[in-house]
C-alpha cells in the first residue's frame, strides 16, 4: 500500500479523477466506448505500445488520459504525467546546469509517460532534440507513452524545425500505437454570458 501511494504521488495526477463513468461518447462520434474502456485493462502497456489522443481542445482528451493513467496505477504500473513543454523546459535547464542525465532518467524510468499539450507550440531545434532522445530511448526499451495532441499526427511535421527531426520522432511515436481521435462539440462552456456578442453583425 505504501508503494502504491508513493507511485500515485510521483505520477502527478490530479487528486480527483472523473473516470469514464458519465463520459458522453455520443459527443465523440469517432470514439467507440468499448475500445476506450478496453484500454483501462492496460494490455497496451504490457506490450510497450503508445497511445495517441488527438483532437481540438476541450474534447475530453485530458479526462480520458487521466482515467487511463489512473487505471495503470491500479495495475501497479509506474506513471508520470507532465506536459510536453514542461518536460522539454526541464531537460533544457538540466543541460545548462550539468544535471541532464538525472533529468533524462526522470522521463525514461516510469513504465508509462503521459505527455499533454503536444503541439501547443512549435519546437525549436534544441527542444526537438530533447524530445527525440526521450521518444527514441523509450521506444528502444518498449516503455509506453500516452500522448495528448492538439492535432492529428498527419499535421505534426509543422511542429518541428526540420523534416528529418519530425520523421525520426513521429515514426517512433506512432509505431504500433493505438490512436484515439476526438472530434465534436467542446465540453467546456461558460456558466453565464452577459452583454452583446461582439462578433454578431450590427
């Protein structure tokens, strides 16, 4: 029990996990509930495969990612959740102060690495290099990555500074991966709206 509590703390998941109960799959016409629920059994992690969750903001990617990560913790997998930007900033800073190896191990050691907001901003040459090292190292040892991206992988090449860096990284991310495509109406809505619509015609 102590080990499970320690793993959960290190995973950096939110304290409250909504799970898939009550998730409205009708709003996500391209997602099949049976397929998503099957991922909670973590066979993909046992096989060292990646999961890619792609789609616009506010379509439920984070909720599904958290539910899958929570299920993996319950199956005794070690998990780390972070954003792509935070990981790359951490690695860049560690390289500058001479602690790169220790920082790199932080993202290589967990059996499942969850990366959110992939593609929120383009990668410069340095960031693309760090990302490739993490992806390539985890691909080599068959350690899973769960990636939440703002666009489908057909559009990922525009995030990278060069074709060579994009191909080398993307090929390893999608190799044998399960891809979940999120589409449809956004989940988040304002509670109240006051005043005139500034975009409405006069």
